[in-house]
C-alpha cells in the first residue's frame, strides 16, 4: 500500500451523494486500497458541456499497492457497477472517477495520463484538492496549488455543499 493517489469524483445524475459514497465504499472494500482522507463535497456549475445539471465534486486520497494501470481498470469497473453510461461526450453521468496524481510520477500510456492533463484548469478539481493536500506538488509544475488557483476564473462556480468535519472517511456521508 505504498503508493499515494489522489482521485477526483463527480456525479450529476440521480442520487449524487449516494453515488459518491458508494464509489468510495467500493474502493475501500478492495484489500489493496485504503481510503485515507476525503474533501468536503462541493456543488459545481458544469464545465465543458454546460447544458446539464450541477455536479457534486470531491477529491479523495488513497494508499494502494496497485499500479496506476491496474487502478484505472478498477475505477472503470466501479463506474460500470454504478450505472455510468457513455452517451453524450462530457455529458451527465452517475459517477466519474479520475486519477489526478500517482505519487509524484508522470505517466503516459495509450489510455492514461497522469497528472490528469486538464486538472490545473478546473476549479472543481483544484479547490477540493487544495482542501486535503494544500502542499502537494504536481510533477512538471513549478507553481503551488495556491498560485495555480489564483489564476483560475471559474472559482465562484464551486460552492461547499456538505462540509467535512472530523477525520473519518465516512462520517461525511452520515447524518
Ligand atoms: C473549453 C473546452 C473549456 C473544454 C473547457 C472542461 C471540457 C472540462 C471538459 C472544456 C472542458 C471538461 C465535470 C464537469 C465535466 C465535473 C463539473 C470536463 C469533462 N465533468 N463540470 N464537466 N464537474 N463542474 O466533474 O471536466 S466533462
Ligand atoms: Mg472527469
Ligand atoms: Mg473520467
């Protein structure tokens, strides 16, 4: 379990919070993964394809013995189990799990790029990431998260929806 990974989670269809919680449970149920911390849940205006419902977005930190490629395969299985359908490109989805960072590695394969190539342009990723990892550095970037965020335009489209209080991973979803 010696690899540190940050994932972005998003949902804008159906029981959005329930899909986020189930995705985290499926990850944590895997004996090769331990979910270490979660951000607050943010409600965010859609970006890219804007004619769709608002998203809930969050970022989580996990420890895993899986390679990045193996983790991607697991994530895709979880998206499938949670009824994600490939309809409109960038369109509404029950759940979306993206690998943001894998240790401080830069990885490029046919199906995977880490760091996530668009993450620094998206306030819905950078705001929850900064909440749980304010000092993390991105391979290939000389700037801090604060510096990157100070350049972003769409921060007002990212609002706290359920604030995290305490250290437990699942207490966020209780009550
Ligand atoms: C120009 C062209 C500017 C494309 C932006 C941005 C495309 C983001 C796709 C873009 C562009 C994306 C989420 C979302 C999507 C999400 C929120 C994407 C892929 N996923 N909006 N839009 N949260 N708020 O998780 O991220 S589609
Ligand atoms: Mg995404
Ligand atoms: Mg994705």
